[in-house]
C-alpha cells in the first residue's frame, strides 16, 4: 500500500486499508509495527505519525 500511495500514510489509514477495525488498540499496534519498520530502514517517518517508503 505504501508503494501506491501518493503521500505519507498515518496508522489509521493503514488500518483502514488492511480492513482492521478502527479501535485505539488496533491503531496503536499498527503504529508500533510501522515504527519498527522505520528502525529497520524499510519505511521513513517524514513527520511524527506519517510513514512512507524511502524515495530515491
């Protein structure tokens, strides 16, 4: 979903795209997963709470 996104995504948008319920616990879990991907260099956090793939 990040490859096709025109702009950075928030954790809530990722939950909606993955068809996960929009509950605070679900959003927090997705946010933690996204942060781990940032730490590994898979994603980039452009601003606090906004995630995207690194662009060359």
